[in-house]
């Protein structure tokens, strides 16, 4: 939120002066306002109108207390002015912990707009506070409207005079999403059926229909009859707007291990165990799975109460017994040998998915490393052979088994069988879990 907005000018004899500010007294004290300024203007004035090297550049300055940041774009216009130069700056004051990226275009737009108006009709250099220019809106009122509209609506459209209008909009900044790979599984965080529009991109509409928390990206591309690259691009677009999560493919041969977040699960912080029970328990009366359930879990809302409710103790025991080196199948067999029929009461895929989404579990990936191939890579002598084993390029320790299975259409058992007959010296290959 914008805490203050100001217009500063440089006067050859007086130096930097705040010509207009909103709210009154936010930068420098004014008569009748008892509220203190946001920061000490005397300390930051050399950054509000800086040295010539910083003219026509976007600059930021933090107050000594580290509480506020001044965003500005000082402008210098040469012409028939005193000392042949007119220097000014329109700046915003925001809190130091606020994301400043959305405000940079606003500061630039203010500077460019008023610079053009100054070049056209000397809008800034002429004092318009008096009655000499009744058709012009004072800068004080313009700044107040800009601040209020941007804070309340995120945009503003303000007519300045008959020829000029200030149009600005705050656009939220989203970090660049990671690449979407063919072995990822997208999970919806909302019900796309409620928001999808016929004007949406056709590829996106096709892809959305097959997001169910089970299908991987490659399977979604095949089911939607679109190329894999287009499906990845569409899902990356959804990921940019934080509407989906990316998980790993679920296999009973995969390994999972607890994260520090499992402590919250044990303590049932926020009723997380009850939420887990509503999501993973199966049997008569259990809620139907699919996109809606995945979205509800991701958003932290519980589905309807199940009839076959597993005790909190049993759910905690199930969640905390995942460990490195033990596959889901081995974990399952251990509990069934102990007398608890897991598959009768629990959807194992949902349990694992819930643990990963909530930060209780993480996937332990499997990699294969060839010492000989790494040595060849280090010396620059590794070259793909025309009739070589296609698995060789995956033996550098950077490609998980999920990627190999997706790109080579092999199962985990088939990969291990191929590695046993891999043309390499004995002991050269090592399978790592991390």
C-alpha cells in the first residue's frame, strides 16, 4: 500500500523542495497537521533529487530506520529555464517489507507523463495553484486521487486537462514458475469448472479437463490430444498464477521420508489430522476423489465426514513411519503384517499426496551414477554413440528414475534390469537415493 506520494522540485537558490504531497505532512511538516512525517526529509533529500548521474533513472532509497522505502524517477529537462534546466521527481513511499516491483511502472509512468506535459505546455514549471489557470487541476489534488485510487482499486484514470489523462494500473508480480516436466503430476488448487471461460486458449481448455491429481503431464498431453510442449506451456501458465501444484508420480515402489512439518501433524495443529482423515479414509460414505478433493486439500478445507474414520493415533503412525530406503510397498506390507489392513480403510495415494502437499513428507528420488561416464564428462571425452545404450546419458546423477521412466517408457523394474546388463565395468554403476 502507498503510504505517501510527493512531487519534489529543485530550485537553484533554495535546493530541493517538496512542492506537493499526499497525505499532507507525510514528507515535510505542514501547518495544521500534527502527525509527524514518515521519515526525516533532510537525510533523504539528496536521494530525492540526486546527482546528475542518476537523472532519468529509477532509484530507491530506504530511510535510516529501515521502515520505509522511497521510490523515485528524477527527471531533468533542458530548455529556457533558470540555469537552463528543470529538475523534478514524483515519488512514492511504501513500507520496506512490501514488494516494490509492481510500483516501479507507476513511478516511471508518473515521471514520463508529467515530463511530456511539461514539454508541451510548461505544466509543472508554471504555478497553477492560483486562479490564473482555472481549467487545470492542482498537482496536490492529482496526487491525492492517484494515491487513493491505486490503494483502493489498484488503478486510476484521472483527466488532468482537456488534452491529458493519467492512466495507471498496479499489476501483481508473480515469480517465474519452474519448468514443467513430463513426469510431473499437476494438482488443481481450485475448481476450474467454475471459472473456465469459452474465450480461454483452446489448448488450456483441453488440458484442464484432465487435471485430476493422478495423471502426469505426458498422459494429460496424450489424453488432451495436444503436443507435450504445448501441454507443459499451458500448465506453466497455470502454475504462474498459483492455480496448480506440481507433485511427483505416485508409485508403490517410490520412497518417501518425513519432513520437519510432520511435528505439526503429530500435534494435530489446526486439526490437520482430522482433515487428513476426511481426505484419505475410504469405504461406504467416503467422498468421491478427483479434482475437487485435491483442490480442497490444497486449500486446507476438509471434505465431508467419512463413516469409516481411522483413529488419529493410527493416522499419525502411518504418516511417521515413512523413511528413506523403504518403498511404499514395503511400508504397506509392514503395517499389514502388524495387523492393520491399510488398503481397506486408507487410500495410500491420497495419504502420500496429502503428506507432500502439507509439508509432512518429501519424495526420495532415485538416481543412477556411472563413475566412468562422470570421468568422461569431466575430461570432455563423453560423446553419445550412435548405437550406444540410451540409458548412458542418464547416468550422470542428474536424472531421476521418474524422468527415465517417462522419456524411455520403462518401468522401474525394467530400468534396473537394463542397468544390470549395462556395458560398464563391474562396480561402475551406483544407485543413489536423495
